[in-house]
C-alpha cells in the first residue's frame, strides 16, 4: 500500500459535523467500550420501513475504527464482516457499542454490536484495522 495521509476535514459521512447529508454520529466512552445512539431516519431505509444494511455496516465500522482513533491510533479498515440478525426499523433508535478485542503490531481487531430499544440484537460485526504510520 502506498503512503497515505489521513486528514480530518469534518466531513466524514459517519461522524463529520460539517457534512450536510452525514449521519452525525457522536460517541462516548463507558469503561473500555465506546457507545453511540443512532436514529435511522426514513431516508435511511432500503426496503419499506427497514434501515438499509449498508448504513448499519457503516455505523458499526465507524464505531470500531473510533475505538482506535480515540486512543490516538490512526487506522483504516483492513477487513470487515457483519451479521445482520434482525431488522432495524427506520425511525426507531438503536444503540451501538464497540471494543478492542486484540492488537499486535500494525493490526488490531475490534468488535461491535447494534441493539434495538427492546434489547434485540440488530447486527454484530468484527473487523481488522491497520495502523497508518506518520498520520
């Protein structure tokens, strides 16, 4: 991979406050886990009334990457795997939590889970994140 420079211009689709069409996700730490509440809008649906799976993947991936970024480790997603378990109704809030599972050298593995208000697991994901040196 050629050298890349990772710069924050506040327009990240997932968390950028200056992106007018972004998700505007905000995260908070509770112990060793990172949490986020997200309200999928009707504009975020795939099938009628159901949040698009690609947006669920985006939110879970962002949460895992942020686990590392918030610790001062600039990373990019190396691999990502998600399992959808239940529909996420558009217009109903969901909770996300993410955590570091392991890390060695330039590679870290994280996990995340999204749950509906009633506790139903909507989706689970795991990913590998690669350190970008010099950023």
